[in-house]
């Protein structure tokens, strides 16, 4: 195997450590490192790497949105998520965005190499823990009563979770209140907000609320229906 790799992580110590580790692995050439998703997309455009090792929670453009853009604009580049988090709110959006691999940062060099080999061979490069979580999700999910019309009707590619967060913003909830209501971390709330702001083309919460009203996802207070 010979693979040209870009590393994206906002923490310099972690990023440099991953680059150093990859430099010791056979058949891997690190062609660039990025501090956030925007830099990752730019490096992919410049270097055309085979694989991006992508952190998820980064400023400006997070790993999910960067993955979505890379897979859309540069389909020959595969993405393997390498993150601290393996919760559902991180895992499933990343896979839906086009990531073909998902590892946590405690993965060893051999596991990283196997994941890179897998995605370059057209397979999924998932850690055993992630595979178990996917299996649990599939086997415990209730059978749908019909076609997922609600998901298909969401505007601008919003996920159900992003739409849920948007509705709570329109209701006036703060990030900590949203986190408590949905039983997720505040960092995850911020990630969802960044994603939905980018998809909806809004810059702040006021514009997001107006977007929710216009798109029929929420209704102004005092609105009555017959």
C-alpha cells in the first residue's frame, strides 16, 4: 500500500503527534496538516491526497461539514474520522456525510493502517467498537411505518437532529438548555448549530429563527391555527 494522507485536527499537539506516528508507518506519506475543516478542504484541493484523517470538532468548519464538501467536490479522496468521540451524535452524521472510516484517537498505528487500506480498497474502515455500535443501532431501531417523508421534506439537507436543534433555537432556548433537553453535550449542540447555519446560509441565531419560520419548521409565538 502507498497512501498520501492529510491530517486535520485543531489541537496542534495532537495533530503533530498523529503526523509523527504516520511518518513511522510503512507506505504512508503525510502531504499536509490542517488546523480546521476549511484548511482541510483547501489542502485536498492542492494536494489531492488519497485519504484525510479528520477530527470532528474543529473551529470555522467542523469535520462533518468538511467531509461532506470533500466527498462532493473531490470524490477520489476518502475520509477516515479520527476523533475522541464515538457517540451517536458524532458517528452517524460523519458517516452520512461520506466518511468511509471511523476510529477513536486511542487507535494504534496498525489499526490506522488497516482503516486506510480498507477505505482505499472500497471497504469501510471502522473500529470494532464502532462496528458494534452500528450493529446495535440497526438491530434495536424500530421498523419504519412508511417512507421517511419527514426527513425527505427537510430543507437544504438538514438532518432531523439539526432541524430539532433549529426548532429549539426558535423557541428561545440557549445552548446549555438545548443540551439538557436533548441529552447531548454543549459541544455537540455547537456542532449541530454550525452545520445548520452553513446549510441554511444564516449567520446568527436571529437569522436562523427567521429561516425556521419561513421554512415552516417553527411558528412565531402567538400564532394560532384552525
